[in-house]
C-alpha cells in the first residue's frame, strides 16, 4: 500500500512502483470515481489516448480531406509521400 499526500491545488503524485505496475505513461488518461468514500482511478484504454492525440491534430488544423472516394484519399497520400 502506498500513502500519498494531497498538495496545493489538490494534486497527488502516484508512486513510481504503482505507475509501473499499472503501465501508466505521461499523457495517459485516468477515469476518477468515488465508491463508498473511496476514490478509484482507472486507466482508460489506449484508444482514448490515440483519440485525444487525433483531436489535437484536428484542432491544430493538421488534417486533409474530405475526399470523394478511397481512391482519391490514396492519391493524396501518395502525393504527400513524394
């Protein structure tokens, strides 16, 4: 069991051993919930992290398309590769 302290702005630091056991990395998402006075943090699936990164790309304008067909999308990708 690990003991953590609530700091300014109600932040807590998860000990390295717990982060490693849970497979957490910087940028991962956790779902926080309260059950019977206990706070649980549940790692979200990798898909959630990838979706968040994709949404950042959209917000920053790093997108192409829309395309009229799959063939048109492939042509655009081939042009970008050159």
